C-alpha cells in the first residue's frame, strides 16, 4: 500500500473509532439524561399520556384530569377552586411546565417515580393502564377557605397557619391569585394568559405566604421579648423595665418614638406588649446587643430557607448592625424582613411551649392503589425558648387579645394569644403600611393552630390601616375554622 492510501485508511479508521465512541457515549452515558430531557417531545407526550394522580386535602382530591381531543398530549390538569388552592398546588401546564407541588412531586403524580417501579411492573404483567399516585397534604379545607375569603376582600396579602404540635401547615393562602386551569393546555391562547399573569404588577403568580418578605413591624416584638426572657435581661413579666421616656437611641440624638401617647415609661413586659411600646422593645434590643438578638432570631428560623417541601425564602434579621440599627431591628424595622410562614413559625413555637416543629404540608405520598410510598414524621427543628419562658410569653400575648390591640381576634370560649403589627413601607414611610396579626388558639386539648396574616391594603385610607383592624379578623376566622373542624 502506498503512502497516500495508508494515510486515507488511517484517517477513515479514526473516523470509525470516533463514531463508535460517540455512539457508545450516547447509548451508555447520555441515554438516561436525553430520555428525560425537558426538550425531548417524547418526555412531554409520556407525561400527559394518562391522567395525573391527585393532590388530596381532607381525604378528597382538589385536582383532576380531562382528555384533550386532537392532541398528542392526551390529558391536561384540572383544579377545583383553582385560585384558592394555587398557592398550595402550583400549576401543571402542557406548554409552560409545572411548579410547586405539581413539580416537586411530578414523578409520583405521573407514575414515573422510581419508587413506583414495582407497581409499574405489575401493571405491565396484568395489562393495567399506568396511573399516577397521590400527594396527601396536611391542609385544612375550612381554614384555607377562611383565609382566602378573608384576603380576597382586602386585595393583596397572605396567610400561613400551622399546627404547633406537629408543624403541619393547615392553610397557605395568597392574593391576588390565579386559576392554574387557565393555562393548563398547550394552546397559544393559554400561553398568552400565562405571560399576562407573569407581567402583572400585582404578581398573582407569586406565593406571598412563602416567597414575599415584609417588614414585620411590631409582631417582631414577641421575638425580642423571647430574647429578653431567654437571656435573663428580665425574668418577671409584671415587673417594671428600665425604659425611660423619651428614650434616645445610643450614639444618636434621635429619640425613638411610640405610636401615640402610650404608658410606656418603665412599662412591664406585659404592658409594653399590650400597647406595643417601641421604646421598651427598642431598648431591650439595644441592651441585649445584636449577637443575642441574632441568636434568638435564628433559633426561630430567621436567616434560613425553609422547605415545606416547596421552598420558602429566608427571612432576614441583619447580622451587621450598630446599636441604633439593633434597636430598630428589634421592633421589626431597619432591614428586618419576614415571610408570613416565618411569623407563623414564631407563633407556633411560643404556643408549643418553646419547641419549634419543622413546617411541612405533605403528609403522605401514595401509589394509585393507595399504598403508602412515603410518610412524613413530625420533626423538632429547634427550641427557641424554655417552656417556662414560652408560657410567660403566652400570658403576654393573651393579654394583648383580652384587653390590648388584638381584641378583634377574640373567640368565645377559646383562649387566644396574639400580637398586632403595622409595618412601615416605602421610603420615609411614604406608602401605606402593611397590616400584620399573629396569633394562636388554645382549647382544653391544647393549641391546634397558630396563624400569621399580612395585608397589603393599598386601597384603604392610611388612618384605617392596622393589624388589629384588617388582619386580626382574618386570623380569627382561620383559627375558628380549625377548631370547628375538630369538633
């Protein structure tokens, strides 16, 4: 063989080797990822080839599926009361994709989860059609309805409600909301509806209970009170505090102001929480210092993301502050920011005698024949305060509802503890404030529910905005719904 032919043969041999290497790479290394790739049309066709499993509340499905004639995507998702449940389920769209529970548990709902392999094998042997499994939630339908109905009339806002003893999420509402069924299919019109929602300035696609962080205002004073008790700054909630009036923040000439002419001079912890004294709790934060305040805030869950399993944004308590900033942060101002879920966690820990349970909203994953695939076990997350101090703080919060700023949350025959908040909003407090209310209810059998409500009511006149006026009635209805559902 002459030299040119030998070179051509070697080159062709190298091409064959490269082809073989590429073929083996595709078949044995990339095969699985390519089969599951989101842009592989076969993946989408297979996902919608059969009805999805359901998301379950109170033993009943809040979702369904219906046929889509004339499409290679045979079934699309449906929802019952879509706008009410969207913050829980998320959406599942043939065109857009999925989010929240519809995405996190997509493998169970489609029947493709590896844990369903044995079930799928049996179905092939018996000739049964493949079907998805179910996602069983911890939600309480009556509490969710009370939360959503209460928020609808207020415009924008969110509610999170938790069972303090387990961490089970009982309600998770957000307004304005959307109907996932409006864009569940694969048409251009449905795709446009999603784009319109995505561009809406009121952000209806955002789950405010988990993803929006707000200044908590005076509701944060319960965290500051917990820090004061836990670090021994004060031990008796009915003894006078060292709280002069006026009180000038350290290293400044700026006095910290209270909202109105309040009896805050050297007020007891109970009285200071009842009337919501900025001076008392600002000075407590300053006296404790940023490290002790930060320690307590972190024990309640601040500065960490939560997974329910849907991710909740991390709430923020600043780590780098001077003394005046520490004082302001301790009354829920400066850079302190929180999700409604986080404030429900704070309240639930207090109601649960100091133990904070990990929040969750999926109790069980089921195969289509209702066999349990996975079951959640409640987990203790931390212990932000002792039982003794938690019970002292309960007394303080119950005084707020009995004869303080939270009287609109009273429920006959039920012990209710709470705290109002009206949080500053905008540059130099130029926009309407946020109205907050956090609370828990206690019955003879314990504390079944803790609630956090925030209302962004840009339509109300400024003087009419208060946590006690706008948010407390919603919290009351949610708590009552939970209590009534257990009778």
